[in-house]
C-alpha cells in the first residue's frame, strides 16, 4: 500500500507542484507563528524572510508630523495580516544563527515581495537584489515606511550596538558626570548606577578625575 500523501489545501496559491518540493508547510510541519516583520516560525523551524529587512520590534519611526510611532510592531502586524491560510517557505540558505532563510508564499503570492511592496520592509540589498524594484515602487507611492522619514533597520541596529558598547574614560578620569532630571550627579566606579550611565559630552556631561574636581564644577555625588 502506498503511503497517503498529505493534501495541500485548496487555498494554497502555487502555480505548480514544483514550488512545493522541499518546502516547509504551515499546518503539515507545524503551527505558524509571526516573530517580527521579517521572521516567522513554522513548528520548531525559525525562518528569516530572504532579501528583506523589516524594522526591529524596539524600533520607532517618525510620521509626517515628526511624531514617533511603533513601526516595528506595525511591520509585524502587516506580516500577520498577509500570512493567512496555507503558507509554504522554500529555503534558499541558512544564516549564522541557524535560521532557515527562505522565500515564503501565501494568499498574496511572494510574502517577502509583498512586505516590501506595501512599505513594511526594506529590500535587503546587502544580501539580495530581488526586491529592489518593489522598494522603489513603495518609495515612489509613499507607502508604509515611506510616508515619512524612516531609518533603515540596519542603521538602527548599528546605532544600538554603538550605544551599548562600553565607554572608555579618558586617561585616569573615570568619574562620570551625568545630567538628569535629578540635576548634575557624578557616579563613582563600582557605584550602583555607574555601568548603566553613559556620558554625552555634547549635552554638557563630562568625565572627572577626582571627586574634588566634580564638586568644584557643581556636580554632587549620586547615592548608591
């Protein structure tokens, strides 16, 4: 007796059976879960959408009035609306995190392309040129992220990594002179808030070589 092959739902929008060869199918291979605007999971398999880059979940963008909005959460919501019914993901590669890098297909056809077309993701030209035309169309039409100025996810990640990098004090002047809602406070190495305090010299914050120097400049010692 021949084994029974799982049926492909009638709603699966594939032009021919060739597309399904080796594909990861929602339902058959596990439940679909949307992680963010360019990542999903089918069962235990985590999938990074090939050729696109969506805003990070922690990322915010500016609208036409210059007000911030949660573009990362919005991008995820767009993918959730698009990834309905049967979804099939065809793997193209594996990334350094072990994720499957794939083109996923759903009711709208190529989900990767559709995310870029509606302005919910960028074409990730560092790795692929497949969706450049889709981004140009979204940009020209002012769709989604292109309605106002937005920072690319790669630039946002680079800035976040830089912000989190440890600051190196000049010579032996390791006391941090911070300005906050509590006024001018200096933090000593080993203090409770020392590691989490970052010095922005452009805003008037500074490093001190001694407590006497800090106090003379008008700073007071932070508690803890």
